[in-house]
């Protein structure tokens, strides 16, 4: 007679503990962010790029050099070092859905107002993306109405993107519009003058051009001529041209195994062509992705306006607010001892551009090269 009440009591306790923790229970459990909110109840917290930061006073601000009076420290870093940071203004909890100052909003002056500057000491390294333009493939072996060049270029871009997070393909139509605006023909795409234009104006690191041979189709029929069998073969040749040096850094080619493209029945010829294309694109994507990943990464100073330094790379490229870039003269990409100064990224602009301020050294010139500091964010 005592077993049933005990069983009911145990069941009730188990149900309570598994579903929720009562307010009167001495040991509380919950999601980690609840504990953080308790610790940050009287702190000023903002959201930048989807991440939570605590606003603290910048100890380097009195030294000048365009430093913001405030820094934004990641919540985890702040909680791991209690008492290590000096809080900003009077405590109040504020949440903002904004990421960074937009192009339409002037950046607050570092002399008296706060800027959205993330403390560089806690920036995490991310591999920036190489900007690449993949042109439509030339295919002189077929009639224009049968050309697969533009479709194949898009498929190759998708194949590379699925294998690499370091490549950012620039819209070919955007490149064509720039060339038309500057009075250049598409046939001049690999000339030094146009390559330099793509580098400086759009931050493009390489141009990939393709040349097609085929697809060539071979058909056979059975003795009774009732079922047609088709096979196709295609060859794709690629050249990777660096916009910085103007030289071809790599050539690649791929040919599909003809036996693997075998198709039967209705529309077998078209099916065989598409099968051959998919096979060749897959092989070429595997070879092209690591070659693009190995390209030297850099960006450039696009413009100057008083203290503001505009850069031809931004959020899409993989930059982050607070990143510190080293400045080099054009042509000194690998001569790191020739560093002229450092700038800190403060805001994102437009499609893929950013703005920063000088934090060390001499003010750069337009078209100077920028690379991440050795210890990124410092």
C-alpha cells in the first residue's frame, strides 16, 4: 500500500525536473544566455553583426591617433575577465539591431563621439575571399544558337563555390558595364590596362577565361533501328590571369570520359551533351577551387577624404569591423618590411567596400595595397 504513493511522488518530481525548474528549487538550470543576462543586467550591450558586445572605455583613446573613446568587447571575453574592463557611461541595457554605420550615415567623429569599433585584441581570424570574374566561355566549334558558354560558366562558378569559401565571383555583367563605361572592348579583357582597372576599381584578383571544344556527339543504332544510343565528348581549357601581375598564373583543362556520357532513347544526343558537360565541369571545379584559394589576397585604398580612408573590399570579402590592415606601396606586396602604416576598418559601404582610419604610420595614397596585419586585429 506504500508503493503506489511513492511511485506517484517520484513520477511527479521527475516530471518537474525534466520540464522546468521551479522557482523555489535551490539548484537552477537554464540556457547559458540567461546566466549571461544576469551578469550583464546593468551593462550596456549592443549587437554588431549578430554578435553581442559590451561597451567599455578605450584605454588608448587619450593617446589620440583617431582612436574611438569606446570599444566593444565580445560578451564571452568580458565575462571571462571580470573587472578587467572599465565600463562606459551610466549603466543601462540597450540592444540595437544595427550592424555598422551605413553609407548614408556619417561616421561619428573619433574626437568626441563613439564609433562602432570592435576591440581588435579579440578579433577572430577569418580567411578573406578572393574576388574572381569568370567570363563566358568561347566556343567557336558550334553555332552561336547552340552555344553553352554562359550556362557552363555559371555551373562552374557553382561547382567552385560548393568546394571553397574563399572565392567571391563578381558578376560578369557588372564587369562588362564597367568596361563599356571606360570605353574598353571585351576583347581587351586581358590587356594590362584593363586588368589594372579591374583590380583598382572592383578589387578583382583574377580573371578566369574558358575555351570550349565541342561537345561532339557520336550516335549508333541497333540492328532494327529502334533505339538510338549517343555519346558526347567535350574539352574545356581555362586560364587564370592575375590582375596584379598581368600574367597567366595557371592553365587547366578537363575532358569527360566519353563512355560515361552514354545515353539511350529519345533525345539521346541532347542528354549525352548535358551529361558530358556535367562530368567535365565537375572535374574542372575540383581543380580550379584550390588554385583560386592559393591566390595572394590583398585589397586597395580606393579613395581618401580628410581622415577617412576608403577601401575596395568589405563585408562580402570577409572583412570585419575592427580589422587592422597594413599599408604597402604598389608593387611591395611581398616586401612586408616596407610597411607604411596601419588602418582600422570602421564601417561598411555599398556592395563590398569599407571605410577606415589611420592608427599608425603615414597616411596612405590612393591605390596603395592593404593586407591584414601579422597579428590580425592588432
